C-alpha cells in the first residue's frame, strides 16, 4: 500500500553522550550505545504509528561508519520505509552533530570544555531495523 500515511514518518532524538559512557581510549563509546538510541526512536515511531511501544525484532545491515565519543551530541533518526500487518521496517541513521573536547582545535584560547557544531554532521551509524506491533483490533 503506497499511500499508507505511516510511510515516511520520521522521528529524531538528540542526546549528549556523557563521559561515563566512554569505554575505550580516545573517549570512544561502544556501538551498543547508538543501537540503544535506535531503540528509543523506534519506540516513538511505534507509539506514533500504532499507539503501542512495539518491540524491536531485528537489525540488518548495521554499518559503523565513524566513531562516537564522549562529549558528542548525537542525533538518532528513524524513518518508516515499509509497513506490514504487524511489522514496520525502519531506516536508521545516527549523526554526530556536535563534538566536544576540542580544546586547541584551531583556537589556542579554547579551554578543555571547548566544543563545536559540526556542519555537516558526521554520519556515525546506519542500519535497517524491523519492529513489530500488536495486531490492530477493531471495536
């Protein structure tokens, strides 16, 4: 059904990545952090399309394209690309929109809490996900 109003619906969340989530050298954050963000935007998609939180069933084609670091601001976006009877396929992308801890990056007066807005943002992770929702009931 190509005229389904749920197709193309997008939900976007932004979140500051706290330093407590850094697990690796260079303040790197593990990939599971972004997958958690994808779960959050997918939940809102399900609420908006079906009035239910739904359940994440699977990921496919997960691509870790660039690092996410503590101090970043990350934007996670889910867009509905397919609507089935109970399933919804989502295109997912996470972008780093601000990068923190850039002291001295071109500005010798920048302090240890310096940060920049990235224009354009860095695409960090892409994926395709499938969520499932309960069968709609008629009353």
